[in-house]
C-alpha cells in the first residue's frame, strides 16, 4: 500500500507550518512551497481542504498566511491525511459489505488487508505533528507508544 502524493504533501506542509509558525505566526503557502518543493497551486488546493476540516486558519492582510488551528501536539497525522480525502484502506473493495469478487464476495485476503489498513490508521492516529517535528519518530518512541496502545509522548 502506498500513501498518495496528496496525503504525503499535506503532512509535509502541515509539519512545515507547525515548525515555522506553530499556532502563533502565520506562514505563507509560497514559503512552504519553496521549502518543501511543492507546487503552490497544489498547496492551495490542499490547504483549502485542511481549512474546511478545521486544521488550519487563514490570516488575511500583511503578514498573512496560515496558522495551525490547534497545537501541533493535538493534531494527529491521521486527521491530516483524511482531511485531504485520502483513504487509509488497503483493500480494493473498501470496508463495506460488498466484496471485490464476482457476485459481491470478498477476496481471500480481504481480512489481511483490512487489518493492515486499521493498523496504519491506528499508527497515524497515534502520531502527532509534534512527534514529527520534534524528531521523536526516528527514535521509535511514537511506534513504541502505539504498540502499547498509549498516545505518543508529548
């Protein structure tokens, strides 16, 4: 399973926003686009969705841009990915009652991929923007917390 560009870029941009501005200072999309090497029109589309989902606030006028709507420690990565309409499912037939096989049956590996999708979602829900920008993920602390069912350390 691969996370698409939309989800990856949204997380990259939100991490940049959290690191550069936090909740205090507005950051322009042009600055994020330059630092993260993402096209500005693409970021504008993503941030429209992130704003509608309540993850960012826009600030108009001189010194305007975007700010986080809440603290980085309270913003799970899973919310960012789902805000830009990225499904976190690994099954091709979705999680509904209808399967991907002829006659609506589920394939033999459906439960395997369905479980994988749940684990991915649970992991991304346990990781916050604060975990990403603080570098805790490289040391495995968030993964360890997720495997124990606890929220990631703040």
